[in-house]
C-alpha cells in the first residue's frame, strides 16, 4: 500500500459530489446562473434587499436542479437508448415468428400484423418488393403471386369474387404474365393489365402507409414510453445519490419561492394597514370644518323650534291667540247649578235636631263660663 496516496481527481469529485455546490462549476454554468438571476430579478421586481436575496437564492437552486437533471440524463441516456433498441428487436422478432404462419392461416395472421406498427412495416416491405419487380419488368413467379394473395389474407387459389382485391390481383396477374399459368403459350402480356396491377399495388402500399402512424400512436408509442420510463430508474448507489441531490435542489428552490411569497404578503398587509389608517385620518379631517363660529346663547329666549307653516297645522290660528266670539242674543241662557253644590255640601245649622231618647249624648263637652278675676 502506498504510504503517500495521491489526492483524488478534483474534476471527478466535482462530477460525483458537485451536485450540491451552490456555486457554478464552470464558465458556462456561471453565465447561465447570471442570466437566470438577472431575468428573474427584472420580472419579479423586488423592492427590498431581502426580496432580492430570495430571488437570487431561488435562481441558484434552480440552476443546481438543472445540473442534477442533466447529470442524471447523461448517465441514463445510453441505458435508455439500449432499452429502446432491445424493445424494437423483441417486437420485430415476434412479428417474424408470427409471419411464418402466413401460408397456413393468412387471414388471421394478416389481422395480427395490422395491429402493430412493426407488423405493418413487415407487410410494407413485402409489398414494395413485389412492386419493384414490376418496375424492373421482371415477370412474376408463382411465389410472387402466392405472396400477394397471402398479403391480402386469401388462400393461393382462384377467388370466387373477381371484384375483390384478391380476385383483381389474380386476374390482372394472369393477363399480365400468361406464361405463369400456361408455360407453353406464346401470348404476350397485356400492358394495360400490367399498369392496373401496378396501380393496385400502389393502393395497398398507400393504405398501409396511412394506417401505420395511427397504429403507432395508439398501441406502440405508449409501450415505448413505458419502456423508456422504466429504463430511467437507476437503482444503483450512485443513482440513488443523484436522485437525492435532485430532490433537495427542487425542495430548496420551492422553499425560496415560498419565502419570497410570504415576505411580499406581509409587506402588502403592512401597506394595506397604513393606507387604511391614512384614509381614516384623512376622512376625519375632511369632515371637520376649518372654523365653526360660536352660536349666540340667551337664557331669556327659548330654543328655536322646527319651522312649521300654518297650512300643516289643524288650527290655522296661532296658539297664543284667544278667540272672542260674540254671544248670540237669540240663544237661550245657559243654565247654572250653583245652589245644588251648596245644598249638598253645607248642612242646615238653624234646624233643630229632634231628640231620639236617653241614648243621645252631646258630641262635645259643654263649655265652661268664663270667670273674671276673683275679688279679694
């Protein structure tokens, strides 16, 4: 063992553990950080130094998060590409194995091939091969006619319906290449039938080319995305460390943004309270006049009452006016009952009270006669 080991490579250490550094690792990252800080500062428009510091902190954490993401993608990109290549090879191998049964059960095999983009690619490759033989002016062989009938999902026999695609291919092939059915004949092929056969093959190729992207988007693309997502999961020790760094950077980034929002909310509340106090003070000063003259007070004069017009009262005459109406001479004199009250309240003192018997007693003792001064 070397007693004096060499120090570790700083670049490797920065690549492995520099994901937690809040300073730029190179000039390119420094430029990116400065651009992001300037852009976020101009858009958020901080009004206080703490807000500026929080904006800069959020930008720095965001740059660190991007650094973690780029490091993880750079590490997993080769594995992702390899996973997609392996998936494509598996799908193509499955299509080739299924196509081996095309001669035995063409209708079922064609239906299975049309369900995937890889099966459609296999069919397009064989249709284009047959079309290229027609362009090269090479007569079809029995194997070519058998392949065309199988690609249409039909048995290699004359179809009963001559208007179907399989029936048209059979008839047009017989007219274009008579020796294929009668080797001893010397009859030349029909050029018009050959052109119709080319057109028929072009229609089949165009139909498959239109169907291929639809099937890919519906069936194969979701499966490819699932394979790619599964390949992005790194269960190694370094992969778990990178994921932890990325989560920490993302959490610190959101923490800075939340702190900035809370600071701005408190500042807006303080401004709202100050504005409310100023509005209340301003309204009080506005309602109060600058100078109010004193009202004259007098004890001899009653306070003024509410104004009322004679039209609003039931009695149109003033309250203090006394009405003196002259007496009507033709009216009967008013009857007076002065004596009745006297007779009821005052007893007759002159009348003598008859004696009722020995039980009568005077109500008051008799008065003694007054005596004069005694003589000596």
